């Protein structure tokens, strides 16, 4: 029940997004909207709501916009439209706290996919397999990095935490982990960044260069926290 309440509040805080219009389309771009059983081909002038997932193939891209944001999703990437939103640091901290709750081990019998919960039981097995594949998780990581490129760093952090939860294998990519830990550091979320760097140091095989970099970051953060 607690998880449900927190997930509901999380949806209110960061899940809502205005609809977007398709401005420019190139190559093979597909979408999955709530209620759809399979992926659909994206077409010009379509209107996309917050629950829509966009996925681009190689040599493909799409530009969407509303009255606040204009965003181009590049090739071999995926993103949920609801992630295209500017949020405050306070909202980010709340979302991170909620993610910590969602990351707690589930009880036996609670195996229902998060994707099924959002898109309904009618979703086809092939589509669900695609959504749950590690390759699609990598596509979503690419999309999260593009959020950063577009100035939506806070939203990118929320997005990548969700990706790590749904696609645990993506957490083994050291460069990606360091990339998003650096974003936390840049945002001034030093305690969160420290925990992230420490986890990377503890759980991943690092090169000497990576070890030195992370140790430097941990030392920098320790000094900042002491002088706080």
C-alpha cells in the first residue's frame, strides 16, 4: 500500500506532462501509447501524450515540441514523453526518495511488470519482451543522456533511476554510472552523488584512471560536507 501511494504521488509530481506535437520526423520511429497492444509507426502531425514511449532506430530521429519544450530524440534512443519536463531540485529529491522505496525487494507473487501496469494486460507478449530487453534499456539510457543535453538534468536523473530499476544490467556500465553521478555532483546533491560514487567503487570493476577519478570525487564531496 505504501508503495502504491508513493508511486501515485510520484506520478503527480513528475509524471504529468503536456502533450507534444511532432514537428520533424526522419527514418523509422515508433511509439507505444497506453491502450496499444503493439508498437505503432509515428507519423507527422501526431499528438503525443505523457504515457507515450518513443523509440528510434538507426539513422532515425524525431523532433517534438509544445509551448515550453522542443526536444529532438536522436537515433537508437527511447524516451517516455512524461520525462520531458523541467522540475525543481525539491521535486527531484522527492522522486529519488520514492525510487528508494520502489527499489525495495518485492514480496513473492508481486511479479507484475511495471510496463504491464502502465500499458495494460492487452499488451502483446512480443511488445512486452521488447520493453523488458536490455537493448531497450540501453536505448532508454541514450534518451536520458539527451535529456541532459537539452538542459533537463533533473528529469534525466529521475529517468535513469527508473531505468536502473527496470533494467539492472544497465547499472554495470561504468562510464554511464559515472556520467550520471557527475550530474548529481553538478546539481549540488553531494550526499546522493557520494552514495553513487561509493557504490560504483564497491560494485564495479574499474580501471586505475576510473578509480583515481572516483576517489578524487569522494574526497571533494567529503570536504564539502564537512564544511557545510
